[in-house]
C-alpha cells in the first residue's frame, strides 16, 4: 500500500531508506531536508508499506507543468521486487504532467528500465565539473 508520509518523513526509519538517494547523507542533513520538504506545499512524499513497515519512499515536487522526482529509494533488502516500479507508477497514475528526475550515473539503469529518456549534461560547481543526467518519462 502507498500512503502520503510527509508528516512523518523525519523519522530514523525513513532516513535508513531515503539516505540511499542523498549525497553524503547524515541524519542531521536528512532532518534539515525533511523540514524543508514539510514546509514546501509543492512537495509530496509517499511511502510503500508492507503491513506497518515502510520499505520504499518517493519524494516529488510539482510545478505548473511537471512533476520532478526529487528522491526515490527502496530498503536494500527489498530491492528487485518491483517496489520502485510501484512507486513510479503511483506518480504516473496520479498526474497528467511531464515527469522527470535528475540523477547521477548510479541510477541511469533504473530510469531507463521505466522508459525515461536520458540526457547527459556537464555541470560545474565550486570549480568541480561532473556529469548529471536528466531523465524524462516518455508520454
């Protein structure tokens, strides 16, 4: 079952899942992010539950024309069972807007598997240059 978990997003249980999609995660960084998410009316966070246990999380930010997946993660012991598919399908089934995500190389295969078009871009930040990928879901 998928439910909105925005009000409980700052728990350690959710951090243990969601930290997989954070850069250099710490619980303090996660709590700061959770507060930012909670205060942003355009952000929604959904959890995939088995019984009372959350095993997958997806966070989205909606604008006038699109929905951005700003984080998606599934508990390590529950990966490769279609939970990520169910989370993406839930977002796809509940919007008529373009869906996209920005990611690094680690998640390209995941997004390709679900039919996203991938565009590579080079980004410079603080003197460092790195590659990011824009993933747009085919309509």
